[in-house]
């Protein structure tokens, strides 16, 4: 849900009118109605009783309205905090990330950081998951982004994202026309996997095992980029986070098939050294990343 839609629904409820809220947001009544209906479709409930004039909020709508107000309050608090930091923040913050967060997405985070903290410097490096953990634990980095991290005595792992895992196939594959696949449909397929010492591979193997699926693993790689290349060349299918293959799927170079049921997710965490003393720009980066978590939900 976008922040714009959250604000729109809050204002429709407050004014008990779609048309008044639309004027407040500078959009047509039709566009406002479509935005509300899209949220209702995603939630599977009606937010407003349209048989009454003025509109009344349904029971489900009241629950969602509480969520809207909570998220918007947190966003306002974040913007106020960032505003205070921007006035005086300078210095350097070091961020280390797993490769699969994505260069394009990291460029967006870096761009927003530079806009919020023009006097500060953000240093970004990319490493394998265990190297991300080591860099944070040894204070070679202030913050890290990695998957499958759990808090320990020395390192804190904060929730960031739960990324849906999907089946990746080439456009030439027999499964490509499908939007969803059941686990049984993967039986006997040639599979492109991750190195067997990576947590994501253990998670995928557990999922296949739980569903009694046998695949023939032809190749293994330690990074998603190589796996995507192999799948695009129709060397086999794979399972990977949807987020990391959106560009290839949009361009028609890969097909993303949702698992039915969708019960496999990659947890990505923000990690930092326990009792780490952050400078102001590091605190600002952490707040920025945590706000990205909301937008990604």
C-alpha cells in the first residue's frame, strides 16, 4: 500500500466523502474511488458502507484505518527525525550488503541518503553473507544487509523484509505460460541451485523435501546473478526471491511463477554490532532503511 493511498483512505474516513478527499488530494473523484476499490480488492474487504450518506466506515475499515494512522504517524515521526539530523549530520557511515539486494535498489537507497544527508558520505561494499556478518561483528562496517540472520551475543539482527520466493524459468520452458505452480509440478525438473553451504539453499531444499519434490540439480552457484544467467539460457529452473528478478521478468527474459501455496520467503535483516555506538549519519541511515521496510511491505 502506498503512503498516498493510506492518506487518501484516512481522509475519506475523516470527511466521510470520497469527493471531498479527492479535492483535498488534487485528484478526480473517479481516481480516488478507483484507489479505494483497489485497496479493498487487495484486502478482500469493504472499507466503507456506500449505501449510506455520508459514508460510514465498516468494522473492517475501522481496523484498517487504525493501521493507516499508525503508519502515517510513524512516517511523520521519521521525517521529523530526519529533518533534525539533516541540519547537523556529517561524517561517514559504512554499509555492507549481500550482492542480491541489487545494485539498482542500492543506488536508490544511496540517492535518498545523499538527498537527506548532503554533508555525509555513504560507503557501500558487497560481500557473501558470512562476510557481511564478519564485517559487522569486527566493526569493519556500521550496518549490514543480509538474509537469514539471527541475533547473537555480538550482533543484533533487525527485521527488514520478507521476500516472496518464486520459481524462475526461461520463456522457452514448458511451465512459462503459467502464473502459479504447485510443488508437485516441479518433480523431475532440472534445477539450478545455490551452493549447499548457503542458508537460502537449505531453505529451498527443506521446502522441496516437505512437499515430496525431487529435482535434478545440474548446477550450483554462490550468487543469484549466475543462477539467473543459467535459467535464462534454459539450463534448468530455479527458486529465488521475486524481488531480485523483477527487471528480467519485466523485460521478458525470465518468467516468475508464484508457488501455490506461497509459503516460501527469504528473510532479509539489518545487522549491526551489539552495543554499537552510532554517529548521527549512521542513525539516519538506519532510520532510512527501516522506512524502506514499510514501503516494501
